[in-house]
């Protein structure tokens, strides 16, 4: 009988983790909002001449991506990413990248930073690029409040499962 109670507690804990997973995935970045598909640009800050990766998920057709910083890109049906090169004439500042899936579209900001000469060969490219620190890592995009809430829910469900399984066991012994 004790094995059934322990198995029940384990299943309840696993179920709570499974229900908490979609919230954790949603907090990892990208945009979805009111759209039925998700999209992202990586990195979000670049210089003229740099490449950006355009990611999309949840769209059953091809995705068209537009921006004043680069030529239009088409992500074919069944693929989830493509790259685009920011043009040498891109002006510093923030531009919009528009992802279009069927009749829906969504926007993501892309920041063009100043600092590079416009296209005088590849030899100066790495010397002028510098370090891009602080834009990534495994903790970027996580909200401590959401993590705490998720942890509290998981711990509460495991505690409740333990309580109910322990209560039943002691009640049967009397």
C-alpha cells in the first residue's frame, strides 16, 4: 500500500512539473503575444555588415521577413530559421523587423550600433567589432518572480501529495 502512495506522490509531482514547463518555455525569449506563431531576432544589437539569425516557430507556411536593415528574407515552410546580413548603409538606431506568416505579422526591434566604417574589406572587420557582452547567457530573459511562483506551485503540489499520502497511511494503521 505504501508503494501506491509513493507512486501517487511522484506522479503528482511530475504532473506539476509538466504543467509548469509551458510557462518556463514562454519566459525564455522570443515574441508571441497576440500572434499564433512565434518569432525572434538574434542578436538584437548589431553593426552594419553583421549577420542576424531570424527564428520562427508555429507557422505552417513560409514566413516572409522584412526590415529596412536588410533585404527581404523568406523562411521556407518546414524550416525554422534563416540568416540575413545587415546592409553596410544601415543607419545607427532601432529598426523594426517584421515577420509575416500568412495574414498575420509581428514585429521585433533590431538595434543598429554605430562604429564601423562602411565596407572597406574584411581585414578591419574583427578589429573594429569589439565584445558583445551581456546579451545572452542561460539566465537572460528569466523573471525571478515567475521562477519563484513556479517553484512555489511545484513545491506546494509535492507537499500536498506527501501530506495526503502520509495521512492515508497513518489513518489505515489505526
